[in-house]
């Protein structure tokens, strides 16, 4: 995604899926803790639906519209993490796995499409991701 735009400029923008179907409007933008770059957007998927998180890394802002390179059904089925709060590393991991995106190494920014589907995910405590504390045995 373009990195030179103000994340606040995404609020209220229409969001479309990979086939051009309307997903909804961007309600909130979540920044990466390490880089401060926009990483996720919460998109209101309809009047009676909840907000769905979409990854901004592989998305593109064209004119006044956010194009998200995933099908609407996948987007609408994102984990229900609630909005208005900070995303924990564990929640971000859930989103990366949901979209089949590579989990960035510590210090990297943004998701990138996975070249191949990953096997069953390892338990979160086994992954070196963000600020997840090691488990104590």
C-alpha cells in the first residue's frame, strides 16, 4: 500500500474486494507498533454486520477507494476481535493466518501474500511474533 498517505485519510473511504464488490467503509485504521505505518483497517461491512479487519499491506488506495485483494466472503469471516482497541500480537497473528499472509519478522512492516498455504499453524507461544511472551513451564 502507499505509505505516503495519512491514515486518517482512509477513514470513511469505500472498500472493494478483489472482484470490485463493495465490502463497506473504513471506520478505523490500526498502525504497526514498531513502524507506525498503517497495517490494518476495520471496515464496516453493512448496517447490521460487524467490522472486519483487512490488511493494508497488499491493499491499494486508488483515487478515493481502497481495493482489498481478497474475496468479500473471506473478509466478512475475519475473526471477531472487536474494534476501538489495540490489536495484541496474538490477535494480529490470527488475522495473518486468516488471510494466509506471511507473518512479518520482528521489525518488519506489513503483510505480504503467502506463496503457498501454510500447514496447520503452530501454537502462538511457539512463534517468534511481536511481543508474545515466552511460555513458562
